[in-house]
C-alpha cells in the first residue's frame, strides 16, 4: 500500500463518514468544511502529542484563525466527568456556540473525552477524530461511542455521537511506545479471531517489529477499521451483533475493574480475556485444540500479556456483575465456534469459568 491513502466509509442511520488511513495525511482536514467553517473549533490535543508534534499540528491549522488549542493531560484518570464539566464551562466562556466544533487529537482517552464534549455541548456539535495510537485507530475512533469516567466506574457517562470524519495518520506510529502498540494489537487479534481472516494472516506472517512497518500497519488499520465499521453499520446501538466485538472483553473488563483500572492496562486485560474465553470455547468443544493453541501462540509472539499477576476466578465473577453489559446475574460471554464464527450472549456456568481461569498460563 505504501504511501497511498486508503479510506473506509462508515455508515450509520443518520450519517456516513469517511475514515482516511495513510501516511502524512493530516492535510485531509481541508476536506472538512463542516468543521473548518464552524464559527470556532476546539482542538483537544493530548499533551504528549502536543510535545511531540507541535510543529506538524500548528502547520496543519496555520491557515485558519478560528480555533483554540487545548492541551489535555494524558491518563485514564483525566477522562472524567469533573474535567468534562470544567471544559464545557471553558468553551462557554470563550464564546463557543451551537455552530462550533471539536477536533480530538490523541489516543482513546482524548478521543472519548473530545467525543463526549461534542456530544453534550449545546445538545451536540460536530466532532472530528485524529487518533494517534493503534488502539484508537483500530477501535475507539470508529463507532461513535463516547465516554467519561465517574469515580465509581469507568465509561459510565457517555453518548453515541458519530464523528464527521476520522483521519488515521499512521506517521504517529513512529513515536508510539511498544507497549501501546501491543495494547492496540490485542484489539486487532480480537477482530482477526471473530471475523477478519486477512488480519489473522497478517498476524501469522509478522512479528512485533515487522508489523510496525508502514505498509503493514496501514493494512492492519485499514482492515480493522473496515471490519469495525461494517459491524457498527449493522448494529449501531449495540442491540445484537455489535456484541461480538466484546470477545475477550467480558473477562477482560472484570480483570481491569478488579485491579482498580490501575495494574492491568486495557490491552493486557483484553489479551488475558482472549485467553480465558478461548479456553472456555475449547472446553465446551467449540474450538479445536489446534486453533486454541494458535491463539495462545499469537498472544505470546506479540507479547500481549506484558504484565501478569495470579488471577482469582471468584473475584473475576464478582466484578463481571458490575459490568453494564451484563444483566440478570448470569455470566454471559462471546464464544468462538471456530475462527470467524463468534456467538454472543452465551451463558457460562461459574465452574467452567473457574476451570478456564485455572488452566490458562499467563
Ligand atoms: N469509544 C470506544 O469505542 C472505545 C473503545 C476502546 C477503548 N476506548 C477507550 O480508549 C482509551 C484507551 O485508549 P489508548 O489505548 O489509545 O490510550 P491513551 O489514550 O491513554 O494513550 C496511551 C498513551 O500513549 C501516548 N500516545 C498517544 N499517541 C502517541 C504517539 N503517537 N506517540 C507517542 N505517545 C503517544 C499517550 O500520551 C498515552 O500516554 C480508554 O479510555 C478506553 O476506555 C474507547
């Protein structure tokens, strides 16, 4: 693919938007009249990205005068409701109106925050995402989910608010720390297992070093964006099929919550969740031993579980009950009836989950 830009059209009930993927493509922003002709637009930029890419960002917007740059401190703890309220007040004081717009530049934390601000300010203004982590490019910037955290729980306050456009400039990957690459690869592996076989092929053929090369990572971002946008297109409000995207996440979220969202990074928790849910699928005879081994081999090859701790299955079960996607006190999972064949809403007995947790090696 080289430097050729690719794009995916994400279609939802009320609008379609383009997701552009390529190298050095920030200038694509010039296509976005709706944002640029807004009476004012707020650039919410990750502080780290501002430090690393100050010149590129200023150059991209140098021809406009109707914007402000707001640096946002990185870290999940800053994606909270109190900061959102302060930020909304800042916009109001600066004279932002219903005709204003927001651009989020950063990882999933900034994207979720910027999307949330746009979804509620004056009952909703347009947002454009410029994701800078692999996770944000392959996952969080597509699908319109926005959120902030409460002190009692992660992503509790939010809204569905689709962006006007997404610009995934893979040049940002050059500075992405390796562990952030791995966090994104956990989501890529999930997409590969539940339905995008071309991604599985890329994962088999590469390793942590080669997958980062620009041609390959561009393909990965393109295929993942295409896959996610197709699923979201079919089930925007998460009433059914979209649930398959939670493969690995049911146990993963419980593991993150158990550690107070501090010890296990999201990508590591998802990779452990993928192992557990693969093992459950194997134990009930849905996934053969060879395929289960292949999942574990890929998790090791890309070193997705780069932090470990002994897991307590009872605690995982306890924390699953707090998950907003669970209901009725039952343990429900997405399981695999073979690669490319996920089945959602599968009830699992606690004893089976416990056996699976005991049997995975992390
Ligand atoms: N809305 C959704 O559908 C959705 C889906 C998945 C995850 N999320 C959310 O996404 C968040 C996680 O996102 P994330 O993994 O991108 O983490 P993140 O936003 O915390 O970024 C990770 C780190 O990478 C740094 N960084 C970002 N881009 C960089 C670059 N190009 N070079 C160097 N450093 C860079 C950041 O400063 C940060 O320290 C969580 O809050 C999660 O809830 C949302």
